[in-house]
């Protein structure tokens, strides 16, 4: 039972991280390099 609770908590945390990364990407930011994709020239893999 304890293992299932830990797995559920980890799944929620991972889901929240992915959601925040998707939202940041939609705003034009790239979470991996922390920069603005409009100014990086594609070096961070945004384009």
C-alpha cells in the first residue's frame, strides 16, 4: 500500500513538472536552457 502511495505522489509531481514545461514553451520560453527562444538563434533546440 505504501508503494502505491509513493508512486502516485511521484506521478503527480512528474505531471506537474511536464505541465509547467508545456506552459512555458507556449509562452515562448524554453525550460531546458532557461532562455527566450526568440533570442537564442536556435542554439538551444527551440526551433
